[in-house]
C-alpha cells in the first residue's frame, strides 16, 4: 500500500514563435507550452506519473494553477485505490460541484483534469509494466466500459452498445497487436504547411515529406484566398496526384465563407477541410459538411468534450474525428470518444504536434486499432517533427509510420532537465501580448 | 485624455454553504464568490470601472488569475480610445491568439474576458453619467451592431438583419423607457426552492413569495423523483393554480431521463424545465424540448457563448433563453445573444441570484425591452434575496418587479468594505473539497 506524496506542477514553455513553426491563420506566433504535472509516491518502486495540458504560451501559468487546484484530490491519497477504479477517480474530479462551475467540462479546468487523469494513467501503466496502448488493449470490455461516464451520452451510446462494440473486437486483438508491432500505424505530416513559411520552404518540405514516404500532408489555409490557391498549387505540383493534401483553416471562417472558400480550393483534390469554423458550432460544421461534400470535414483539437463530439456525430457534422491527448479530461474521456466514433463508423485521425502530443496520442489510436474499431483504414496520426527530444519515450516514426512504444507509461514524461531548462519564470505581472 | 493606472483583482468569497442557500441537485454547497476587478484611471473625475466573474467557491482564485492575465491589454492604455470602440476592444481581448487556445471562447478565460469587458462598460457608463441599460438603449442601431462580432453568427444573423431589428424598435423607445420607470420589469423568485430546505421552510417561503406578489416561483429538482413530486405538491398547494411554477434540474439528467422525469412532474403544471441536461448538448435539449412539449425548455446560465445559443435557437432547443451577466464575454456578447433571441422570437428570462447577478443582468433585460425586443411579454428576471447589501447600487425590487437603476454604472460595483471583509486568504495549498 502506498500514498501519493508529491504533486508538483511546472510552467514549461518553448520559444517556438521565433521560427514561426506552428503558425496558422488564427495562431500567428505560438510558443508551444506544457502545464506540467509530476506525481510521486512513497512506494519503493520509485515510479512517477507525468501528465500535462498543452497550451501555446500566454496563459500556461493559469493552466498550471488549475492543475494545482486539483491537488487535494490526489495528494495524500492511497495510490492503489485511485488507480484501481479510474472511472470513479475521473468522476470525482469532473463532478467537484464548485470547480464544475468554472466549465462545466470545458476549457482550462477540464484540461487541468485531463492532465491529472493522464498522470495517473502514466503511473498506472508504469506500475503494470506496459505502454498505455497495451494496458488499455488488454482490458476486458467490461473494464473499458467502466472507465466511461455515460451521463450525457446515452441518447447516442449506452453501456450495452459500448460493450457490444468492444466484445466484437476481442477476437483478433492478438493478430492486430502483432500487425501494429510489425507495420506500425500510419502518420501524416503538417511540417510543410505552416503559414509562416515562404514558397521555397513549402516546396522543399513537401518534397521531403514525399521522400520520407508520407501519403498525406496538410497545409494551413484561411488567411488569404489567393495565397492559399498559390500554395496549394505548389504543393500539388511537388507532391503529384497520388499524395493526399488536407487543409486546415483553424476556425477562421463562418459557415458561408467556409463553403465559398473551399469551392476555390477543391480543384486541388482536398483530402479534408479541418476546423473550418468555431469548434463549438456543431450545426455550422454540419452545414459546411453538406456544402463542401464530398470533401470530408475534420475537427477535434479544440472540441471541448465528448458531449460536443457526440453531437458532431449525431449531426453528421464531421467525417474525420480528431481526438487530442490533452484537450478533454484525459484517457477516460478519449475512450468514450473512440467508442462514439466506432458506434457512428467515423474514422479517427488524432491531432498531434505541439509538444508531446504525438508521444501521448499514439497510445489512443493504437488502443483503438487493437480493441475498439479494429481498423486502420483511412486512419492516420498527425506528425510534426518538433520537440520530441525532450521526451523520455520519444515517438518512433519511421517511413511515415508510428511504431508502438514498448516502454511502460503513457508518453507524457519529459526529461527533468528539459522541464528545468524551459520552466518559465513566474513573473508578478502577466506577459504582454 | 487619461490612462488606466490600476487593474486590481480580488478573490471575494461569501460562506453561503453554511446555510445551504443555493443548494441544488448538482451544487450541494456553493460559496457564492466573485473574481473581482477594479480598474482606476488618472482622470480627475475619479471614476472607476468594476466587474467580476461569478463562481461558487473553489477555483475562484484561478478565475482571478485569468483576469489578471488580461491586464497587459488594459493597464497603461488610453481610456478614451478603449471605451470609444468597445467592439474593437472586445475583439482584441477575445482574439489573443495564445490565450484563445485555453478556450476558445469558453470557461475560465472567457469569463475573465467578461469581467474585464464589463468593468470597462461600468466605467463608460459612469463617465457618461447613465445607468448601463439607458446608455445602451440610447445608442443608435449602428452603434449597437458595431459592438457585435459576427464571425460565427452570420448563418443565423447578419449585421443587416440585426440593424433591421434595432431600427424597428427605435420608435417607441421613449414610451417604453417611461413604462419601465413607472412599472418596472417583472421578476420571479427562486428563494423558496433550494433543495437543502425542508418542507416547512419550502411551504413558508412559497406563501411569502405569493404574498410579495410573485407570479412565478422556481423549484430545484432532479436529485430524487419522489422528493420532487412531494415538494411540487406542496408548492402547488400553497401557491394555488394561478402562480407559475418552474423547475430546474441543474444538468442532472441525460435526454431520456429528463423526458421520463418530466412526465411525472407535468401534472403540477410546470412553467418551464430549466437545465435538464448538459448545457453543451444542443441536440439533447432539442430532443428534450420535443419530448416534454408543451412544457418549455429553459437554459443559459452555463451556456458558454453566443455560438451555443445560436445553435440552441436554430435547433429549437430552448423556448426560454436565460442570459447570464458573467458567463460570456461581457455586455457585447450578451447584446449579440439578445439580438439572436429577437431574430428567433424567443423570450429572454435572465439567470440571476448568486452574488451581484441581479444587479448586473437587469440592465440587459431593460435594454432589451427598450431597444431590441420591445416586449416584456412572458419575460422576467430571476430574483433571489441574497447579498444585495454588498453592492453600491443594489437592486430596487418592489412588488415582484425590478425598478430600473438611476445611478450611473453597470451594477458590478461592490462596497470596498465588503470586498475587504470577504477577500479570501491566498493560501499556498488549494482548499480541500
């Protein structure tokens, strides 16, 4: 029996804005950051749980404060009890009646809960000596369903349906695990497409992406239509007709504008249009999906919760569902979202990049492949070649495929030296924009 | 010409949980709190702008931190410039590309923007020597439309339609202003209905509400069906058949549960069912509205933004729209929401109570009556008799009607002594739940 003895937060920020990596139509100068959490116990095993919420700079300190506000739920608690029923642990955090007012289940507080939940999963996976994807994929359907809170989901998915989906995928788990280890999971890359890059850099990076074996790349669009047409032309010419090219507007448009803009881009054969409008606009996405069909609509990196994803699926508002490892309340909620996607037969292509998002989210896609959807068809994980060197278990991406982590953990652990080097000084006055 | 010289935040908490005022099925023990902001300038007029975000206790410190993070946008700025174009000021705050990641436009960060925007409106109203409702109601339609960001609204409401609505209400403004001053604006009361009260207290408070002239009361429901049936029976018996009784489930249910539960309560003649499920579930509310018709569905106190309200209206998911003074990004966003409600012909009955919400939100309903919808039909502002003594301009509620404030300001200003007395000590460790 052991106790949680430390709950340490850090405000970690990488000055990525200097190189305009990650620049898009709504985010011209992100500083990739992590509101970072490290949980320690008094157990002899010395294992720790690490988790974080990803932000893009200013406000990372507020996210850290929100994580710290959850320490009374964790510090001093019995480790085995917390980890034994992760469904109950999740509910305890999400249903704090006072903190709930600050969301509910959205934004800073919900992301903070995600960081805590994920740190606990990291600890749980290390204790069981497995990478998270395998830990989840080896659970029984009943254990997986017990992770999910169905309160606001039953009009779309009830526990019995979730069990049916999972039971249907039990046979073949071993075979798919072997396939995954042998062939990896498909990746696509956003590295060429940031808005801050000039045409020559765009062309060079497109060429390199194809050479590295990527079957899909993604370009940022939405700031200026003529620029987008020119850049799409360059990308299509360099990549040739067989490479898929998705575009990402990062919420720039209203409904009509999205439809009109995509009319101009569709001649380049667009693999999907991502975040055409507000991530909160379910009916707007549905209208856009109808208006730009057959181009699929993708969204998710800013979708606040399983409740919005549920409706996106009910309304046929998205054809590509993009989970994110740190936007919702952690692994449990992403399991719910994967089950919803499976119920509706929609493919999941996670958002990644940023800092550590590739390391973390791959576990969810791999679990999905082995134990939920059972399919890699049309599915791929975003890949961006940034900041992996700071992670204890960096992604193993070769020939445009993610190879499954073998070391125990959930992927959130940053090197202590990196955390120390990039810890942002706590200033008395907030940073000016 | 003057400059903003101080941007002071306070963590103000009232220990209301001791008396179980404000207890409901999801919020058993709220401590009504305000993440409070006071803006001062170097002008000789000595006028200040006050604003706050309402929370229910734990986490109020995080909300304060989020407000403080916005100080670089305000501190040292030219006052006249900031106040002259409140639409531009709003967009500057909402579209900070890095802080936006923490929402976008939802939760802690969005409420913090609301507190800042409202403090600026408070200052603007004081400078113009008018209560906020009158300041807004005397603006031209063009000036009002310029307050609104239409980026994600045009599929439901464009600037021309908004102008038409406002122009249509220009004639009659003077007459309605006179009516408002003479007759006040209708109120309903939630004071009798908190779940923490016993039956005798419920009956006594129902009787008092009727004696005070209230035409509608509201009861909290959703924790236990048999209790709800008993309590509704008591309330209906005490109030008689002519008083409207609304019920409020505070997000307790899923869709099917809401419909089933209301089948059991409808025999008591229910005025509306409020927050039957997650405030993020537009399609769920729409399904419930169809399932419980003709009982109207009401929601809004937790609706994060105009984008969700837009969809609620598009989907016919609510029949009573409940704006809140501190949930969204301030006056500007509530003006957008009032315009949406007018476009869809839905009545607005604001959420109030808490601390200072009555003082603040009345301005919006009164502006709506004079200059937007032009109607009080079926409309009323929630009233709870708590904590008004702490406000510089307390509500003037008589015979179950709100009489319009005459003093300049937006209603958010708390007495300095109250702020000082109830400032929560900043502790190193977060407070245990």
